[in-house]
C-alpha cells in the first residue's frame, strides 16, 4: 500500500492583529461605547471582552499602537467594502487609436477628426498615428504635418501628451482630454 503525502492546509494570514496576538504593553483604545485613552493591554482586552467584542490593532506603527473595540468580522467586511469603493472610483485610462496614411485626403481627415473629438469628450485618450507602408516612408514630413494639423484642430478638446515621434514605420502622437471646466 502506497503512502500518500500529507495534505497541506493553507493558512490565511490575517491583515490585523486581534486580541491575544497584540504584543504591545500599552495601547490607545478607540471605538464606540468605550472610554478613549491609553490603557494597559490586559485592561484593554478586558474592556473588549466585557462587551463581547474583539480588540483589533488598527495602527500598529503609532506610539502607543491604536486598537479599536469592534466585532472583527464586521470590521473586515467594512474594510473590504472600502477597498471595493476605492477600486471602483479609480479611473481607468482608455486609449482610442486613429490611423492615417501619409496621403490621407481632407474628407477622411475631417471624418477622423470628428471621431477624435467624441473620444476626447468622453474622457478617453487619443493615439493618432500615420502608418508608412513600403516606400511611403519617404513622406515622413507629410506624416508629421498631418499629425501637427490634427493636434492643432483638437486644441480645444485635448492637449498633446506626446509630440509626433517616428517609431519604426509609425509616426505617433498622443492627446489627453482637457479636464472639465468646473474643476
């Protein structure tokens, strides 16, 4: 009969020290229905225990460490909720690309310009590039002129974040939307 290796149990590390895991001799006590102040650790644990709550170390680097008398599971839930809100409020940068050829005519230019205006109004960045295919690379100055004209036409809606720059067979310019007037 073959022996199986022992099963590994994954231990989840708690982000906060609670109750007996708090190592400080004195702590600053905060929380609802608690006399706030600096207490001996045993006295602070007794206060938390008398209310059937946990003593949670929320600021371990403070002198003395700050501990809160709270229900630990409820505290963890609120912390997760706060993290979700922060993540939801974080702005995600969207970059929309617009492609030109070195010989793009005026109608196509105006059409792509309208799209770029809409992209900037909705808060997206615009990456416009001229793609040089084959021998069209000899028209670099046409591409640069086209991108400069494009960025000047978008001056009321966005600002140039990166000047026209040739990278391989592409000359690229990046425009960022202007902040709203109210802010």
